[in-house]
């Protein structure tokens, strides 16, 4: 997801209060409009402290800190596991700045850079076979790309907003800011179902950047929570949150701006419980584990 470029001060305060209340309680219906960012919101409303006992509460251990592109308004992040296995696919947002590129995390070198048209706001990305799909926020379409070159090969209409995206072998999961993930056919991007996400029985809204991970315990979806430093781990079969990860200890070294929040999680292939984390216009890319 993203942010409103020119929020009005009066409505911004009201929205912050509403946003914080929603993040704390997770009991209200999900809004259908884009929530506004607000200074100080990040980390103020952690779900971790209120997670029920049967939901794991995990922290973040940082193993390595790498350079990241501080101009990248990160909306999609995943390792190209079906390609070279090491490069990161990065999708970014903001009108006039949205793009997709491949990143060598060791050197910071970018390649296969493709800017979007100035009216488009890029969102989540995910590779499935020979295709990389890239969402747009409110442009009503998903961009289909060649997975090797990242060049656009087509577009398909999408109902609703696009926030995060991730892929299992046979299905794509899309977040739209609500507590419901939409399932898409990875070949056509046709919507094929929905998965309500709940935290202790209540809707878990504002799901943002996603990561689909096959584990020995089954399929799990990791989700950034918009304007929060929490990451949810969701059982992809039931939609139930089974862990709340408190990432408030991960340093946010972005230029101070309410939009520059944690957003971007990518599992590292072949390594259990190893992930990259970053954020919107963050200068750092962290190698982390959750425990
Ligand atoms: Ca991801």
C-alpha cells in the first residue's frame, strides 16, 4: 500500500486516531479508503503486546545490515527463488516514481529497471513461473512481466485496490488494506477466492506487503501491517494469525517522514527462518530471523 501525498492537517489527526484504534483493537470493520499515514504512528500501536497466549509472540534478530536504495518507496519485495535464487525483485510506489527492478543484495547493483507511467502507483510484486505480476494501488490493473527481463508483456483488470502480493505454487494472494486476502490464478490473475484473516477471532486489517512461505508446518503468509512495526504470520489454510512478530527493534533510518514505514519482507531461499526486511525509502536492508 501507500499513502496520501497531500493530507490535510485536520483530517490527518482524526485519521491517526482512527487508525491507531483499529490497529489496537482489530475489531472494527476494515475501511474501504486509504488510511492516511501519521507521524509517530509507527510502533505506537503494537499488536504484539495484546496478542493472546495461544498466538506466538516473536521478536527480530538482525544478522546483517546491507545497503538499500533510499529512493525506493518499497511496496513489493521477494527473492527471485525461481531465477538466480539470490537477486531481489523490488517493486516501488508513488506517482512518478514507481518502478520495478532487480537488486543484487550483496553489491546494491540494480538491473532490469522498468519505470511505470507517471500516473501509476506501483504496489506488490510476485513471481510465478515465467511471470512476475506487479500490482497497482488504485489504477485497477495488474501488470504482467517477463520474469527474466521484467519487461511488461500485458495488463489485466483488477477489482479493488492493490497492496501486497505473494505466490505459492498454485495461487497468488493479494492484500487490499482490508482483513481479507484475495486469491488469484497465477496464470491469468483471475480472482478465484478469498481468505478472511483473523487475529484471535477478530478481523486483522491493514495487511500490506506479503510473503508466502512453504514450511514443514504448512503454508504460512507473513504480512506487514500498515503503519505498524508488527508482522503477522498467518496460517494460509485457516486464515488465522498464529504469530505476531514485533519488529519495532529494527532501526528505521529513513529520512523522517510518516510515510517511511516498515514494508517489505522476503524469505531467503534454502534457509529456514531467514528473511530480508526493509521499508519505504529505507537506506537499509536487514537479514533477520524471528524468535
Ligand atoms: Ca514479499
